[in-house]
C-alpha cells in the first residue's frame, strides 16, 4: 500500500477495528517506514484509549522496531511511559537487537552516549571572501570554527560527496526515509537572495536532485522531522524580515508543502528538536515553544529565552540546548529542558562559546 500515510490521516482510519488494523500494518505490501507505522498505531489507540489500550501489546508486536532510526527509537519509543509499562519486553528486546543502551527510558542512561557540538561561530569578525558551497562571495563574515569538543574523543574520517546543484548558506538539512533534504537558504549575500529551492540527496546514487520547492523563500529557519513529515518553522523571507509561518511536507504522502498553524512569535535564527511527539523550538528571544502536530497547536512552555542560533539535542528523555548568541556574545551555557515539569535549567558550560553550530547525540557501543 503506497498511500499508507494518507490513509492514516482520514477519519475512517480511526474507526478501523483491531482486526482491520492488524491486517493493514502486517501486510507485506505496506510501503511505509516503521516510524510512520508506530505513530499511526499510537494515533489509533489514543482515539479511544480506554477501549484500545489493552490492544497495545498485540499491535506493538507487529512493528519492526529494530528497523527504526535509532534516534527516533530513543526519542519516541524509549521515552513512552505507557509503552514501556505495557510492553517492557518489546522495548528491551528491540534495544538489544538495535545495539541501543538499556535503562530507565525517562532518565539518563547508566553509560550515556556522547553529546557532540560541531562547527559554529565563535564571534570573531573579519572582512574578506568566503565560500558558500560552490562559489565565493564578498562581504563581512564570521570566522568558522571547526573544533569538535566531545566527552569521548573519537577518530573521525570524512570524504567528499557530490556537490549540491545550488550553493547556499543558512539553509537546513534533515534526513527522511534515508534521503537528505537541503531546504531553503541564502544564495547571495549582496544583494540578499533567498531561495525556495529544496534539493534531495540519494546516497545510493551519490546525487542531488531537485525537490518540491517551499511555498515561500526561507533562511535562518528551523526544521524538524516528526512521524515521517518535515516541518519548516519561522526564519527570514525574501524581504529579510522574520516570519512565524510553518510548512509541512510528507514524502510518503502527497509530496506537497502545506501550511500549518503559525508560531505565536515571528522568529528567525531558531532551532528545533523533537521529543515524545512534540516539536520544541528554542532561540526565540523570550520563550521556548512547543508544537503538537496532531492538534496543530502551539504553546509557550517556558517564559525564558535562549540564545539565538543555539544547538539542540535530545538525551535521556530531556532536551539539551547548547550555546547561542546573546548580549552580543557567543555563550558557553548548556541548558536542560525537562518535559515533565517544563523547567529550563543551566546544567553546564562548553569549553568555548558557540552559535550557529550543530548538536547531536551519538550512541556508545
């Protein structure tokens, strides 16, 4: 079934019987990633939780958890209290098969993975020429910092892949169903030229192809992937002004960009991360935002801002926000957001203040 995602978005899907749902998700012709199948089963259960919660174990046994993206498994499966309570053996067995760490799903692991902070700017300005991907342009530009501070030093190897068709900066990159999507960005500095262009990288071909363009040009935006869909939030448009718009794209659905509810604030230089079915956005000057796609609803979860262009990563069922630009300086702060009590606390510092960098959690073992 090639239109599984579209089917799950219909009212009829929520009214399927258990037997019909089992037939659907166990079909050999089902053409959908396991993340999407898992999310659809949860959606079906939550439609009538009192009646359907007892069916969770039988349904979850049909999902091939070891085939899931590891970070999705950590962020969405191991942190699901109901699932871990009803199906502890499924979660544990899937963790072992996938080589994932075991332990309490809502607390840090006994042997934690690394948190890497990569690249970024350290706040030193210079004049000169820099390269934006394919061709250089002139103007004032921040020095790039290529250091990789980490709690567990490892030897890395890099090799060059096929160049993108359109050089750009201040774009975003996400991976969905094994393909990388380069979304939007700035292709010229003076005058400012912002693009709607989306390119899709196929690793098996080592080739970039043109994707479906955004509805409007964006750069300095945030992106996130949730339940197989790409979300583009905020950023600056072609007029160089901050925006609050949100767009959604489902590669396994109709392959078109659709508008979602606007953010409460117009914001750029923001960062997003996903935890337990919600998208969290940091870098907004005065708060941290949460978006629930199933309700198409934005809420303010913390009335404290974080640095612009900060890094975010999920670890142990909590979100870590690293660095950022505040008070005209790059900060070294490491903040931790707890989803349960909606608290944001400083829990450490980085060796160097950074902004415009990336953060990821890397599993040990």
